[in-house]
C-alpha cells in the first residue's frame, strides 16, 4: 500500500530529523533518524516494503525489526492524521 | 555586509550555550557547528526542533485567527523577520505579535472560538497572551506597536493603511513594509534595552536589507528615533563588518561589551541600560523627563499589581543584581510581565 501527505499536514526536515504538523489539530510529531527515513519514503508514495529496504540500507538492523518499525510508525502516522492511504 | 560571517565570528568566541541563547544566536550556532563538523548539544537540538515546529505552526495559526476575526491583522516581528533568514527556523520565536484595531474585542472572539488565555501571567491585562490548544506559539494582540516613549510614530490607522501582504502568505494577513518594519524592530529592541542582543541587530540588518539607507534615516528622524537608528546602524556596521577591525562605535565600546564578548548582561546592567536608553531621546530637553518616566515605569507596579508584589520583585532584582539577566528571565514571571 502507498500513502500520501494530506493537504493539512506540513513537514520540515531539521538535520536528520523531521517534524510533522497536522494544521487541523495543531498536533505535531517529531521523528528521529529512523522515523525520518521511513517518512521520506512513504510520504513520497513509497511502499512500506521500500521503507524497510531504506532502513536496512541506512542502519545495521534486522529485517524483522525494520519491518516492525515501519508498520508501527505508519499505523501511528495514519492514526494521527499525518498520513493517509493513497486511494487507487 | 555579510551578517552571517559576522555572527559566526561571535559564535566562535564561546561554546557556552547559555551565552549564545542570551543573544538569541543559538540556532545560528547549531548551523555553524554542523557545517564545521562539531557536535551539537542535545538541548540545542531541542531548541531547533521547537523552532521548526513554530515555523510550521505560524501560518496555520494565523490562518485560524484570520478566519475568526474581521478587520485588519498586521503581524509584527516573529515570522516576518524569520522569513528573511536563510531558513526561517533559524530565527526562533515563541509568540505571534498581531496588531488589531480592537484587541479586547478580538481577544473575546478568539476565546469564544477555543483560544485560551495564558493563565500563568500574574497580572491579567488586555494584552494577556492567548494560546490555541496544541500550538507551541502564543498569540499577543496589540493596539499599538511597542514604540519608544518619545517617538512620534504613525497612527495605527496609518499603519493598517500602509500594510503589505505578510511573508506567511496567508490571505488577509498583513505586515509593515520593510522600511517601517526595520525601524519598528530597532525601536522595540531599544525599548527593552539599547543594543540588547546580537540577534536583535541581525534582525534589524535583515529587515533593512534592500531599503534605501537614506530613506530609513529620513523616516527615523521623522519618527523621532534618528539617534537610536544611527547608533543601531553604526553598531551593526561595527559588529558585523568583515574582519576583526576595532570597534569604532562609542555606544558599542561603552555599552555593548556584552555584544563583543557574547556575554549576557547582568540584572543590574540590564536595568541601567534600559534607563540610559532615554539619553537617545531626540532633543536634550526631552532627555530628563524621558529618563524620569523610564525609571518610574521600571520601579512602579504594573497595572493591577500590588506594591507588595512589586517590592518582592525589586528585592529579587537586588539579590540577583550581578546574575545574568537571562537566568532571571527564565526563572519566573518577570520577563513576561515586563516585556
């Protein structure tokens, strides 16, 4: 599945982190280095599998852990309204 | 003049985060340190994150306010100054200063819509800041900009009439033209204390960029802040020009050592500097009464404040007379109620 950033969500990269703001609720979220890599991939339409590969490229981490990180973060971002599934 | 190279010279003079914060240049330090391969302290990373969130939040918060209020909205400082930085998140700010024709009425409308009055202010007044739940920024509504007491600035109606679209790009939100804004930023800083912080001088330099210096001089004199403007621009030229040429400005040599050494003024120095700022009144005859009025303003209670509270604050100021001002700033309500 791919995702997109809703119109009311704005993000800003700061060094190796990203902060994401939902302008409807004014809720914001800071993403650490791992989260930022996942955000960069999925917010540009990349799939969760691609985000896992990006994590494996960047960090010495087991595939299962990378997969769990991606799944959990994407679910959290969707719940917070910071990401929405791309309708096909 | 390259203010960034100048700012980096001062950043290189200290690694003390508190001193950099006292001059508002800690985010510029983060950028400089990263560019030169130095590690960045964790608490400055937190400052950087907050500033990024503020920069993201400001347009949406202004949009929300625009939807709720009728009439002109003129944003001062904050996002307008930050827009002149290479990255707006390099210029941190914690509130939005907005000129409106009727602050009390606007405040009531915003509170009805869900904004909350900031309740940790000791003495409620009509300028009491507002807070939108979840937003990191406070909102301050003003009827007048914070001018110097001796100035003859344009009326608020004139300011609304001359306003130009805000750098935030929000429809219906305005700001002052660069020329007037540069003078306002200089006056506002001076009101706190002459040659207050390095970041204030950088702000003024950026707001004045691209504006004819002669026009600025003429307008500054018309507004009664010609001497303040001249001192400010001389200080900027001295402090941020290329190389390590000796400081020529008398004001910087005698009252701005905290700038060249990137040191925070002490509580005592800050009060003295604020009082002596009255010496820049445009005519000699205005100086004595301005000086008396400035000192009186500083030593008497705020509107609604009992004398017991004021005397307590004076006592704390005496106790902390030789402590850095910013420590006192962060410690309690003094900064919020006095600024």
